[in-house]
C-alpha cells in the first residue's frame, strides 16, 4: 500500500469512526429527549411501563395492563440510523424520518379494517400494493397526500382521523385491524413533540370511540 493509499484509508476510517460516535450520541440524545417528553402522556395509558433500547435507533416502551380502552399498548421511538453514514444517507433520501409508532390491543375489537397512510413515507412503503392485492376498497379522504383503504363496508375515514388532526397531528399511518395490534399509528416525531404528550395520547384514546360510532 502506497503512502497516498494509506492516507486515504486512515482518513476514511477516522471519518467513519467519528461519524459513528457522533451519530450514536445524537440518537441517544434524541431518544432521551423524546422519552422525557412522553412521560406525562404515559400516565394516561397505564401505571407501569417497561423500557428497552433496541440498539441506538429505537426505544421500546410496553404497557401490559393498559387503561381503557386499551388492553395492552406499545410505543416505539424509531430514529434514523444516524450512526452509519451510508445507511443514513440512503434512508434519508428515501424519506425516512424519526417516528413515534403506537400499537395497541383494544378491549372492544371492531369488525372494521381500515388503513390510512402517506404512501411517500418509508414506514408505509408497499402497503398500498398489498391492500390492492387483498381487494380492499379505496376511499376518498382529505387531507392530501393521505390515501385510505378499507375491507368490506367503508368506515367514515375523516371521523377516524379527526381526533388526531384536531390535536394538531396528521399521522403518516393509521391502521385499524381485527387482528393484533388492533390499532397502529405512526407520527412524525418532530411534528408531535410540538404538542403536550398528554394531548396526543388523549387524542389516540379517543380513536376507539370513533371506531364504535362508525361500525
């Protein structure tokens, strides 16, 4: 290896190691800030929450004995893979962003199955083609760029979104299923952190009420 090649190799190694260290610390910082923001809202879901870091790009919170209308709830803070520069660039260009994902089992399960999502986002990529393959019915819905699909009798899509939109959060995905998880919501972390966590969680708790009205 020539001197020039060795210099390039060392420079690349220092860059990758340095980026990894900075990206890791930044994700840990982002995750901790999001957890601190969530604290007051978690009280509306249950009294005991278990927490687990999944590497440096995700934090999982589980509530086994959740309050009404939920039986169980899971919240996952999903962060961009900032610790690996090439992966981060690739996924960032494909629209990946920091998300809060809420999954819940309901005590009263609806017979309706429904999906509303932004097809441009990474967490909803491929969903539309799968729903079309399953012969779900497309529904008219606003606001753009959201699209909606339902199995069988279509529910009032706008009413199901109303609780979140009124609170100031337009989700990038909202799913209602007969199978578990019965309710799944994806929200952009930067957007929802502008709200008090209690406001967001209370809006999510109102969604099952909307489901019962549109069965």
